[in-house]
C-alpha cells in the first residue's frame, strides 16, 4: 500500500537526518514522493492529500540542496545530480495534478499545480535550466484557476516568471511580474521584498526609472546607488567603477549583465546633455566623441562614436539619423530622446 510506503520511507529519511547522512536521507525522501505519486493516482475523486504532497516535495527539495552541498565537497559525482533527480520526482507529482480534468473545481488535483511549479522553479534556477520553465509557465497561464491560487503562491510564481522574463530581455513583462510580486509580498517579509528588488531595480533602470536613495537604504541595496548616479550623469567610466566595486554582489545575484546593458543608457543620457548644451538638431559626431572622452571613454574614435550612435538610433533611444556626408547626428525636432519606458 502506498500509505505504508510513505510512512516507512519517511521514518527512514528522519533516521538518516538524525545520523547526518544527507545523501541517504534524500534517497529515502525520493521514496516518500514516489509513494505519494502512486497514492495520488489511486485517489480518483479526492484531493485532500495535496497538503501532504506539498510538504513532502518541499522537504525533498531542501534535502536535495543539502545533499548537493555534500556532493560539492566530495567531488565524487556531479553536484547537481540530486537536484536533477528531485526535479524528476517533482514532475511526477505535477503530471498527476495537471492531468486531472474533472469538472469539479473543489475536488480537482489541479489546485496543487502552482505549489509544485514553484518548487520546480527553485530547482531549475539553481541548476540553470531556465528553458524547462517555459511549459510550466504556459500551464499556469492557461489554467482556469490562474487568479484563484493562494496569494503567497502567486507572489512566488511571479517572482520567478519575472526573473525568467528579465533573462529573456522581456523587460516590460519582467517589470509587471516583479512589481506584482513586490507589491503583494507580505509587508513584514523584508527579506523577500529585498530579494525581489534585486531584480526589479535593474529592470526599472533599463526602462528609465532610477531608484531613490531612501528605497535602497531601506532594503540595504546601496550597491545600486553609484551605478544609478553614473547613469543619470551619463558617466560611463563612473558606471564601470560602480560595477567593479560591487562586482561580487552583482555576479552572485545574476544581474551583472543587466548592469552592463545599462551602459547604453548612460551613453544616451550623455548625448542628450550634449544636445541641450549645443541647442541644435544637427550635432557634430566629433562633439559627441569629445563628450565620450570627457566621461572617461578615452579609446573611442569618431567611427566608434558613430557606431554607438547608430545602435542607439536602432534601439529607438534616439530619434534621428546620421548624415554621413556631413558627419552629423540629425535628431528629430519633436522628442529626439524619447522616455526609455516608451521604447523598451
């Protein structure tokens, strides 16, 4: 009987944890989840066991993480092996829940889908297999219960889908998901709010919204402040220093490349300053090159400056064209530097 298997495997896992044998505890917990999968299949018209399934799956992921640390130290096998195996077990439960097409909304096992997806997200992000998230996202987007899952599960789901959208350069979508996650996160969950902001802030910056110092101080995220200041000023060299100073933080949290993408916005802001100083719609490329050198980009020549301007025009960050005959940037007389959130 699956129930006796669940109890036996659970007791074996608990005993292994007591002995600090994390690898064996993980193996026994895999047995727990496998038995629960069988149990769910046998429950044709019930779903009361979903909380048991959720607890077992959370414990499986946590034990996989602990086993991963042991494997990493031993160098004996791939340290992601346990996490990959955990993902397979979680997918077994997910398939049972997703395939329950009973018309009774109250008794369907599909209520367990989002909790499982959030656990799978945590594993896939850990082992860097974000491509596996796409079908899971589609499963929820197409679910009739999309807006009816618990708020905590929706906050977690949007946090991970927001991060996925950010890595896919879908910044508007990333902003919407992460903004929802931040606004609906429990007001006392400062740690989780900070975690969300680590990704929401660079997304907002790419859309042209620079963070306020008070917000960064409140959530201990002042690592972003020097970068934000440099971007406002159009100071590429200052941005490089800001990124280098907090490089460990940015790399650890996976936003280093996002900060590098902000360099183009710094260039755009610098050229906008030149436009206002010269007060003309025909700006000599040489003037832009001088501005670049003054901001610390000493190795840029006129041709490289022209290429940089062309990229900004192509990205709709500048409205205009380059007159190669006269070596000038000719900008639109109406809104030549459109707001970034309107073009991203």
